[in-house]
C-alpha cells in the first residue's frame, strides 16, 4: 500500500520542481520550465486547499463536541454567532457576532479569525 507524502516530502518535491525549471541544464528538455513551474504552483494550490479543508474538519468536530450550531438572523443583525445546546435543554449564546460562520466558530474556539 502506497503511503501518502508528508509535508516535508511535498515541500521538497515542490522545491525540486522549481529548481529543475530554473536550471540551465534543462533548457533543451522536452518538458519546458513553464510546465514545471506550473506543476509546482499546482502543488502549492492543492496544499493550501487541503489545509483549509482540514481546518473546516476541525471546526466541524469542535461544533459537534460542544453541541453548538451557527445562527444568523438578518432581521436583527448582519452577522453570525453560535448557540450551544446544554444537556439540560437550555441554550447559551455567543456574545459577539462575526462576518462569516467560520469566523464565529474560530472565535468560539479561541482562535483568531
């Protein structure tokens, strides 16, 4: 079974692609430097998308663990906030509103948004 690459391996691969693309040794290669740079850029883009997806998974896990849900009421305000359902049936409401649901969750998690 093939093992996934770790961050250091992916960074090394990206650096290598960039180095090969810029190297004078490959001026006559069949794969031009622009293709290798584009491949490295694609890896960087995919790494950023993966990081955001992992952060969203952490947000979802946190919401489930804390029995929280995102609320928005355009009739009273423009933002988003969290409500927490307590085991006794009462609800606790986040005191501040935020521009996006992700920002509300991040604030509740104690992280900057």
